[in-house]
C-alpha cells in the first residue's frame, strides 16, 4: 500500500511541470464595465418608460461581466417632476455576491428621464 502511495506521488511530480503554479480563480471585477452600465441603464430606461407603471415591476439585464434586476421601489412627484426610486441588484459572474444601489430618476413633463441621485 505504501509503495502505491509513493508511486502515485512520483507520477504526480512527473506530470506537473517544474515551477508550475496551481490555477487560481481570478477575482471578480470590482466595477461595472461600460457595456454592463449600458445594459443596466437600458433596463432602467425600459422600466421608467412603461405605461402604466406600477410598484414592483422589474426588468432584467445581462452585460459582459455582470447581470442584474431593476425593480420599481417608489413613485412620487417632486417640484412638478415625476420621480421613480429604483432598486438595482447586480452581481459579477454566476454565484457572485449581490450588490445593490437605489438610483432616483426624475423627469419634467414629457422630457427625458434623468438620474437625480444614486444611493448605495
């Protein structure tokens, strides 16, 4: 039995190139790429433009390095503007930890939706 263990160790040593390092998992990105951000903004835009819009509506997005879901959290009017607070959950790669942000979008009249603030 001991001879088999020694033989297995020797074969493993021969199979592994000298100086080779074990494969390491690369760390997930820390920031959204511009492509990820474009997909995230497009999902937020689709949600803002829905008519009628209701609390709890969601949009999913998939970018190069991340994916997420945007949910309409709050609807209100402020100084004559329609405003939405969104809840944006995203993660890098499959199985990565979820991160959250809460962008506030507002628009005056029929104008374009614009980000007023971005809460983390």
